[in-house]
């Protein structure tokens, strides 16, 4: 049982940025390039979380890379593979991401493209817009371009096989990349699903579910975190449990109910949780909903699903790869 303010750990990267505002309030040496903020549980938890929540800041494109699925990763002695999802927070004009290939390739052709660098022209680049969601299953060739701030949720793994590094001369992982990569284009035309007035489902798979929670000014709702759950404030401010939170703050919760109270400007948050049984229908409840369900529920019985509002259209540019 836990409700904790996540600790933000800055990670230097050659493609990072010197200024993290407004996403971080920490003093930062402007001579250092920070490419990522990792959100970690404070202290020393009994076991590592299954998920890792990050912010990415890009002044240059990241490497073109691919991640293995669980089976391949475990054969290498790792705990798990790496499936991830991105939510685009800000994007400079012309900023791009790459996902999949422009055309199918034989694995011999993929090897040649990695070795001569032409892989940079064979991946499917596309414009990135604020509010886009991109789902990156293990095995999908991908890259993140310059000029972006991205929230990322992923399986907690560092299993990355680099294929092209834009002149930075870091090690490439040719054999492993070829072994796990899907050598074909991917479809990216899935929109988010509006669940209630406050909830939009962005991504759901066998590893995690990612939602966008938007609270109106001064609204109060309960988040039922019955499993590993991460919350990242992406706009506005308010409270999560006892913690005052603003843009860039994150909360970890598990086996607890978190009282969420939006401030005067409202509050929008990304919420990611492990997909034990997929989507949690009762994740968010109003005070009237939880009072009714709590009174009607026999002692010891889990909370009943909250009544869902009529689906509505989500007005947002979004891409999700299945």
C-alpha cells in the first residue's frame, strides 16, 4: 500500500537540452544536456516497479533503434523486454518521429541499410503534434526527432538495440536488432477512446494501460490505484492525496485510493498502470459514485465499477500503432 511523490532523476544525453522548464523546478547546470527525467519511487522499495515513467527532451534526433520482446530479452538474461508508448507534450514546427519502415525489407536488406546508414531514409518519418499518442510495441523500429518534449511509459527495461546514431559514434547492435526487428511498415491511425467526461483511453496492451485524465477547475475525484499506478501532471495543478502537484510532478500509488483535487485552472494528468486485467473500468469515481458503491458493497468486497458517461469525441491529433 503506497501513495508517494515520485523522485525525479535527471539523465544526461548527448541529444538533451540545457533548460527543463516548466517540466522541472530543480536547479540545473546549463552546461549539462539533460535528455530524460526518470520518475522513481523514493527510498528503496521491496521490489522494482514493472513500469518506468519518463520525460524526454530532444535537441537532436535520438538513435534509430528497436527493443526486444520478453522472450528474446529473457534469453539474454534480462527480466523483460521493452514495449513503450509516447505522449507528445510539446513539438517545435516540423518536429518528427519515426515508426516502422516505409516499405518491407528482407533481413539481408536491413543489415545492408544499417551498415551503410541508409536506414535513416528507410524508416517512416512523420510530423509529431502536441497531443499525439504513439504506441511502440517491442520489435518496432523507431526514432524520436529533435524539438520534442515527450512523456513515455515503458516496461522497466533497458533492452535497446541501436541501428543508427546520427554521427554520434556510439556502439550499434546490428545482429540483435536484425533478429528482433519487424521489417515492414506499421499502421498508425488509431484514435483515443473517450471513456467518460474525464477519461480518455490512449493505449492498452498486455503490459500497461495509458489514460489521459482531465479534471475541471476545483473538481474532486477518487483514483482507485489497485495495482502499480503512475500519475504525471501535464498541465494545471492541484492535489493528489496529501501532495500538492503542478506540471511535471509525478505520483506513484499502489493498493490505495488517491483523492485528486484540481486547482482553479483544472488539471490534466497521464495515468499509467500495469495491465493485470486490461482497462480498469472503475479507475476514477466522483464523490457521489463512490458513496453509493461503498454503502451498497458488503464489507470486504472490492469496489464496483463506476457508471460510465456516454462516450464523446476526443478533439486531439493522435496516432497509435497496434
